[in-house]
C-alpha cells in the first residue's frame, strides 16, 4: 500500500474570533495549510498556528486565497494576471517569513477556496499562481487538485507536485469538487469520509458521486479544519487508513 500525507487547512481565525480546533488537528495531520491573511488569518494567528505545527512535527504550507475575509475566500473574483501573481507572492512571502520566525520552514503551497477551484478549471490561471509562488521559494511542493488543470500546470513547470484528494468533499465526474451550494457537497459523517478515502487509495482513483473512477496518483488527503466535526473526521480517516495498511506520514 502507498504512503499518504494528511493535510488540513488551518490558521483561519481572525483576531479574537477562532475557527476550528487547530491544536487538536495538529496531533492528527501531517501537513498544515496556513491561511496567509487574505481570506482568513492574521500575523498572530499565523505565528501561533505555525509554532504549534513545528512543535508537532507537522509540515508547514502557505494557503493563499482571494482578498475576501467576509466571504472566506469562497467567492470568485476576476483579477488581472499581474495582480493575481503579486497577490500570491505577497502571501507566500508572509508565510515563509512567519515560518522562519518560529523555527520552521515553508515546505508546500496549496491554493484556497474559489482561487483553487478556478485554477482547477484554468491551466493558465494555475500556472500564474504557481510561477509566482515558486519565484519566491523554488523548492516548494505544489499541492494540486488531482486530475485537474492545476495538475497539468504544475507538471508543465517541472516543480515538485503532490496530488491531493478530499476526504470531506464530493466529486463531479470531471474530478472537480461539487459546488458547496449543492446538497451533499460537504461530507460530515466521519465513518463515510474514512471509508471513501480507503476505497480511493486502494483503487488509485478519485471516485465521483456518480461512481465513476478517475485514475490518479494520491499523495495527500485534505481534511478541512473549519467544520465542527473536523477533528473527528481526521481521526477516523487516519485510523481507517492505518487499519488498511496505509502508511501515513509527511510528504
């Protein structure tokens, strides 16, 4: 059986408003995608989250998103390519500096929310984002939504790539995520999330809601940190994978 990384989006609080139980998640996952202040997070939240990641031996990643705190980065935006590139550079630079300040080092990049979904549909957009990030730190591992335009863009750049699937999101037949506005788009049942991850890893494929199998390499599994059942899902997924003989560890 293959080895897989477990990643979670975190550092998504702002000021006095917390979101998710990052401390508990960091005892389960092996990679942390830390919000960089545009869609969520702030310098204090970033530092606190990254310090906990270092203490738990968890890999630190930049999680840049659109400048949309009110919409949590989940609203689509149309930006000029130069602006998009600078937006990513700014966030990756902040993440790298904050990681260094707490004794860590930025290791990977993962796009957030609507930015990620748009890049999954548009290879040019994905390439603009990835080139900008790699210009700041060339050795970043780029986490891509497996079997989408994100993957094609990253592979064309020849950078280190980690193919990602989602434990708590449903899939369309084209390997993109079901729109959050549709029923069943977000999976809340830990047992179901765990079972589908074991099935996908064993099959070496994304399994869409229709039952269609989309063959792909699977390097990392995402567990969103902003739902009430996030920690329970993370524990269930890790337990099920290890029970099936899958090694869980950092990229």
